C-alpha cells in the first residue's frame, strides 16, 4: 500500500533531519514523506531540501498561509492527489515515536479506517509534563468528550493514521479550525461519519529540542471550537 506521512513544521531544524532518517530507516515499502513547512525562519526547509533530495521526501513551503491545521490539510490534499492509500500525520519534535508507524499501518491493513496514537488508553502515557499541564489536558479532554459525545479518549493527539479513501467523507474543504483545535474537529468528523477507529497506546515525550508551539491562545481556540462544533457554527 502507498503510505504517505505528513509532517507540519515550523522552526524544527533541530529535529527534522533525525526524524526523517528514523522514519526512512523503518524500511516501509512504497513510502513517501511530505514535509509542509510554514516558511520557517530557522532554515528547516533548507535542511529538507538539501539533505533529502535523493530520498522519497517531498517539501511544500507555504509563504502565504500559516497554521498547524491548514498545513496538514495541504499535506493531505497532496497525498490524495498522488494516490496515497494510507496517510499518517505526526509531529516533528519526537513527541511521536517513529517505531509506532509500523503498528499503525498494520491496524489500517487489518480494516480500521482511523488509527489514533493515544496517550489516554491502557499502556499510553505522557513523559515530561508537569502536574498542572497534565491536569489541564485531562480536564479539556473530559469536557470535550462530554459536550461533543466523542468516544475517542485522546482527541488532541496529532499522531494518527487514516485510510486515505475515507478522508473525502470528512469534507476537509470546510474545516475551519486551525492550530491544535483542528485535531479536535477532525476526530469529531470521523466519529460523526461512523468511521472504524482504533486507539493504540503511545508514549508521548515532551519535546527536548526547539520551542513548543503550545500557548494560551491555542487553549482558547480549543474551547471555542468545542462550542462551534456543538452548535453547528464551524461550517
């Protein structure tokens, strides 16, 4: 199966080269990696362009648009146009372990339409967060699942695999959320379309290099998105 991995980047020069090397070392046949970079001033795109020209790595540099959600949508669109059969999204900061990709592919091949790398199921955990951030994240998760009726336990993980054929059902062109609230909206759409979803445990490691994009503004967007989805205002 044609496997495409979409990685959205912004100022990830300290991570991107090693991450791509580890993914390529998995030996996945018919693999392509799409790096969607929002014109990082630190030279992330240049590293990809120079060091991986002879590898199955495609670089998309966006200069007029920015955002975690829209970057993934650009990557998904490119993958679909190129005939992808499995599309995997992951972060560039090593919070998501490349070795899990093999299990994700296995579960999609077994018949699941969406595979979620989950910190919230048995065997999953978060390493490197303080008590306050863990509590805030858990509270947000509970509120989201309660208000929107979502069964998936980890609604904000960006480590996911999709059977490419189901993505058009999600009407991606109408997704308005950007930032990390995009993940919340996408899993909500997956459940509303009754897709067959599997959560597999991951060990989430807080980034060791580079600067986190997590902010108070992202938290506010997250909760605003909950109510927009609840009352059908995110269309």
